[in-house]
């Protein structure tokens, strides 16, 4: 993926995660695959809202679906959260380095005081 | 924090991260603190846009600022990304367990085939 494609994909992923109902659906799907009505139940949401949320999650590459007869079953995509994880790990490394430098400066300051 | 407060905070954090310019600003601030104009430079954005993005990052608890004379310096908040990290780790545990069960089922299927 090019930088721009990765950036657009991350935009979509973070956007999809910025909603408590969609995160609750991910929580449920992280445990096991579920149908639309199984996802609607614990959320006390209507089926149309759930379908809309699932479309956002699908467009973000977080979930995938399979049709068996009239039932659509949704599941998490393998590696669904890998993009977010990679992004987070890289920033954490930088942040740790920054706070380590700060600790060092404070320690040096303490020595000369 | 209550569950609802945590949910609203996570909404704001993920929303703040769902923009490539804001993520680029975090990248820069993860290396070292910077002023508004230092943040504007590599992004080729006007100062008003940068200020707007910084307000979103601040409201999400990701950055903080300090005023020295006429210059506002922005820095990452310690533990800024901890909420996202905690959320991600919990889902990963569930997902791993799910894919481990799938591996086991496939292995059992292979044995009986």
C-alpha cells in the first residue's frame, strides 16, 4: 500500500472505531461470529442501524460477512486491527524515547543542583 | 471514570486519530514538543487549520500546551495513547483466543479426515 492508501485506510479504521456501538459490535465479534440480529440484541438497536454500523466496519476492513441461506454471518477479519496496532507501536517507541530523554535531563539537572 | 465517560473519551480519541494531518502532528510531537508554526511547516497547512486540529487533539486529551510569552508550545500528554492501547490489547486477547480455537477445530478436523 502507498502512504496515501495507508493513510486513507487508517482514517477509515479510526473513524469506524470512534463509535461506542460499533466498538461493542467488535467486542462481540472478537468473541465469536454473529448474525445481524445477534448483534442487535445486546445493543438494543434496530436492525437498520446495526446494518449501517456493519457497513462502516466492513468498509474499514474490520469485519467480513458470509451468506448462508438467508442469514448473513459477520466475523472479524484476521489481522483487522493490525494497522492500528502498527501505528500505535511506532508512536509509543518515539514517546518512550522522548520521556527517557526527559528523565535523563532531570537526572543531570539533579546532579548539578 | 464510568463506563459512559470512558466510552465518550474513546470516541473523542479515535475521532481525533481519524485524520492524516492530526496523525502527522502526533508523529512530530511524539519526537519533541513544537509550536503552532513548527507544526504547520511540514504539513503545508495554514495556521488556523493547525490551531483547529490542535483543539481536537487537546479535547481528546492527546496533547497539552504551555504558554511562554507569546509562544504556545504543544507536547504529547504522558499516557496520551494509553486508552487506545488498553482497548486494543483486550480485543487482541479475544481475537487470539478465537483464532486459536479455529486452529484447534481445523486440526481436529484434519485428524478425523
